[in-house]
């Protein structure tokens, strides 16, 4: 572990800084394990559609915490690559509903398996107490990400 991240953090601001650096590095490292041409944003949108089912563009943008114009660009790429389908909204003719396609679901599953295998291998290098600490921290990190 680099000395910069191995030091003891004593303040909340120090913890915030250490977490931001570590999470950023982990995110970059996980992106290196990807095999698809899709961006992290595109893969995240696919994952949100898998988790929540069909969504309007506005709802998908809200889940992803981006502005609708940004999500429009993301979705256009996903539609062009047959990862997402647009279907008419059942009650609002001005909107469409976005559906994860079979191709999108398959690609998402392949990428997740690759990522999870890489991370599981690294976790096996930790002792039981370290893995337990990460198990307990994972929901806290998710709550911070959702706040």
C-alpha cells in the first residue's frame, strides 16, 4: 500500500480526503478491467435499467444524478449500439420508456463478471478481519454515494 494511503487519518476532513483518493483510484482500476467500448457512464445507465426496470429518460437521469441532456447523449449511444430500446410511453405520447435490451443485459453481465472476478481475487489476498471490515463498510459507502 502506498505510504500516502497507509497513514492513520485522525480528522473527518482527513478521512474525506483519504476516501476520495482511494475511491477514485479504485474506480479507475475497475475501469481498466473493462473489455467493452462503453463508457463508465453508459455501463452505469445499463445497470440502473437492470436494477429498476424500464424508465423514462428523466427518471434514468435522476437515478444517475445527471441532467437530462447529458442522459440523452448517453442513451443515444446506447440505442445506437443496440444496448437499450426506446418504446412509446403507455400514457404520455411526449415521452418514451427505455428498456435494457438482451444485448445490453448480456454485455452488462459479462462486464460485471470480469470486474467481480478481478476484485474477488484481490479480496482473497486480505485476511478475514480485513474482508469483514470491507463487508461492513460497503453499505456505508453506498449510502454516501446515494446522499
